[in-house]
């Protein structure tokens, strides 16, 4: 099943892009368009819990909170419970290193 392949790919990319990952591997992911692949997987499988969880987490690891916010503000993805839950879960796990101001936190809470 294509969704299973994309879920596994998302899991791999998230692991490679983690803070403790090797910088050269992260550079390769960026160079070869991992973010675009992940965004396409999110759009292709809006009702797949596995794809949403893994791909959005990997996008968060690569690009920060913006892809998660984009899901919540996108009409099609925002209506998918799987995509919305995955985006909110990712936002919930934002650490102090993200430096989110209180007004930004208020805005994120309003999206939720």
C-alpha cells in the first residue's frame, strides 16, 4: 500500500532530521527535496493517521512549526481529523528552543 510506504518514509526522514542527527544527512534531505515529498504525502493521504503523524512530524523536524500551522489553516487538510490531530500533537511538543512569543502562542491556541 502506498500510504504504508509513505508512512515509513516519513518515519525515516523524521529520524534523520532530529536534533541529534548528522548534519550532512539533514543537508542531503534538504537538497533532495524531502520537505516537498512529505508535503505531497500529507496531501495525498489526508485520512491516513500513520502518514499524517509521521510526515508532519518529519516536516516539523525539517522546517519548524510552519508546516503544522499550514495544515490547520488549510481548508482541505483542516477538515481531516487525522491531519488536524497530527498537527496539534506536533504543536503540543514544541520545546522552549522554538522561542514562541506569548502573542504567537495565543494565535496558535486560536487555530486549535
